[in-house]
C-alpha cells in the first residue's frame, strides 16, 4: 500500500521558565492508503501535540514528516500551506467546530475547492450528505439546531469536501453517547473502505481502537512505547502502561 503519511523521529520541546520540556520524543509511524491507524494514550501523553505538529500548528525540533512522498517543512507556517486541503481534521466537539451563525450546508460548501461552480458545489453537497447518512434538509439548519451525532456527521462531510489524502480524527467520538459513538465509527469505517482513505484516529479508549483500527500505537510520556495489530497488542501487551490501559476498559 502507498504511504500517505510518514513521521520519522519527530521531537518537540517547549521552553518554560528557562527549563525544557520534551513533549514528543523520537516519534515515528506511517499511515498507508486505505489504513486506519490509532494512537492511544492518556491525556497529556503527546497525542494531540503530535497532531498539531503534523497539521502545521507547531514547529518541530528534530525529525521528518513526509506526505505522499513530499517532505514537509519543519516551519509550521510553510507546512500549513503545503498540506492545505490534503489533510483534514474531525474534532472532538462538533458544534464548536462550526460557526454558529452559518448554516451547515454553507459551511461545508466553503470547504470545497474554489474552482467548483455553484451548481457543482450543490451536487457535491448532496453526495456528501448521502455519504455521511444525513438528511439533506439539515443543510439548511444551524449547528445548534441538530443533534450531536448529526453535527459530527456534518463535520465529517465538511472534512471530506476537499477530497483529502488523510483524515485525522482527534477524539472525534468521545463527546457522544455510546450508541451514537459506534454509529459514527461505522460511518468512518465505511468511508475508509469506500474511498480507500488513510485515517489517523486519536483516542484514549483502546477498546474502540481494537474494534475499528488496523494498527495501533500506544503512547506514553511523549513516546511510542508499543505498537502492532490491535488484537495482538491487547492479547499480548509487553508494557505495563499498555496493560493498565487495557484493564481500565476491558
């Protein structure tokens, strides 16, 4: 399978009050086309910082990031331009990720490529709503006028609007109840399969990762401490931290 994202030996250190704090250290992994890779760990382990580095929201100090064969700049402002439209994000709180004063349909159209005509955008919007199992009349609603599950489906539709190479989901289901959570995960799995899309799934729940991801990275204190096929990692964990994560949910 084609490598969509390759992260090699990334290191990020913050300075505070004259002291250095390394929040991600020697982090390496790949995400291939059609693959869902999960990063699991407790809050503060470095998962979200890793995502912010990939997205170009933070510089990194050492290492290399390659997107579809192209090496990205370590300077975040340059990297932001390099990945524009190629990587999209689905956030934890769907209603907060939308402008509350803009209807869902318009928000999703704004994420589409500018070369599309108004008619082409309308056709694409209908297809996205169908793909994300949303009634098209919700396009005329504001974010606060739909349920949390519907709003997250709309957020996924918006993320897909630019036809990205990589979809990053950062705790994308943790704010939803269990029933809706699994429906959203099944939707993401269908999108992964139908589009042959690469997905990076950030989560604290290793049981969820086991069910929906093809590969798992266990992160603790800024490092990848264990990785592999989810069932293998859960059945035969080699690290005490991984055993602790498993015992908390299984």
